[in-house]
């Protein structure tokens, strides 16, 4: 009587020894090196021509870089940017939530707001706000047909600085609200439903679940909006607000050093934008923790990492 002994596949087939994965050979790209060399040559030529250009008058640039009026104009530019951006963020968050509301009235009003203030050029809106006293000479609070409780002149309430702030807030919030709205919609709907099933209110769900995740998505475009707003503040020179550009214009109107003083303004804008870019990078890194994708590590025989 014979017996057949069953042998599994793993026992019948011997295991092959593990072989190390060979490293990927690096390709030599000739045209990339040529392109980099040409680009470096052009950039060096531009820098050399600017450093040797007598029309720039570098001693004048050095003289007025930290001049009192220039520094005062820079300070006002920063104040205008910070106040306007904070106001725009607050208003944009409200408008974005109105756009996402199930109430058709709120959705319609917020849509009309975005449509209107995105359609008007910023310079036109700035000049309109500066001349709002022609439309409403006096602002009053009270019941219709009764003696107003409080009233004041529009010109006293909206001086050129605050007229610029209102214009920037309205214009910027129309754009930023769309960024916030799309960032909120990018949060998985299942998380919102899970929060509601736990009995969390809509406001608490926004505060604890939605906004922290939406903020991570919205930081890069909002930071770009803030940088664009900083540069857009130069338009207030049209309504005689003594910002950086207006201060520079007042100086070169008296000494006729137009190009050097414009370079002074350009350098200050570049410095502030560079600082804001570093802040954007830090915020992205701070709020991006836990979402960074780790590179895949391939382990060969012997425990070596590739």
C-alpha cells in the first residue's frame, strides 16, 4: 500500500536569495546645464549693468533709503495693509459662510456682494470712497421721519486714510471669501456629518472641525492676497495719502531724482514682500504638520536604506 505525501508550494520551491536593488543611474542632462549657464550669465549681466549705471545714482539711493519721510510713508503703508487685511479676513469669512448657507436670501446677498466688488476696479472703488461725501454728505442714526439720535459729516468720518481702508476691505474680501469658501468645501463632508451626529452645533463644527482644516488649504492663496494688497496700497497716492510711494513722489518732485527715489520705494517693497514670504513659509510649515508625505524607504537585504 503506497501513500502520497502532500508537499506545499512553499516547501517544494526553494527561496531565492534576496538581491540588493541597484541604485538608479543619474542621467546627465547637457541642455539643462547649458540653460542654467545661459540664465546665470544673463542675470549676472543685468546685475552688473545696474551696478554700473550712473542714472541710478546709488549714493542718492543710500541717502534716502532711511530718510524720515520715507520711513514714515513705509510705516503708513504697513498700517494700511495690516488693518485692511484683518478687516478683509473677518468680512470674507462672513461672506463665505453666507455663500454656503442653506438660506437662499443669505446666498443671494453674498453672491451679489462678491459679484459687485470683484467687478469694480480697485482704483475706481478707491476714488469713489474718497468722494463718498458727494453721495452722502451726512451720516445719521435714528428712526425714519424722526430727529436723528446721532449725525456726523461723511467727510469727517471718512478721511483719506479710512476711505482707503474701506475700499481695500470691500475689494479684498470679495476675493478672499471665494478662497475661504472653496477651502471649506474641500473639507470632507463625512467629518461634518460625524460632528453633527455627535450633537455639535453648526458654529462649533465650524470652529473645531471645518475652519482648522480649511485654514491649512487657504494659507497660500490668502498669503498671496496679502502680498498683492501690500503692493496695491501704492494706489492711495491718487487720493493724497502719505504712503511710501506718495512720500517718494513728494521728495523727487523737489529734487528731481526720480529714478533713484523710485528705486528706494521698489527696494522697500521687495524687502517687505520677502519678509511676508518667509512668514508664509513658516505658516505653511506650522499648519502643514501631520500632512507632509514621507518619502518611501526601500530596504534591501542586510537592512540598508535606499
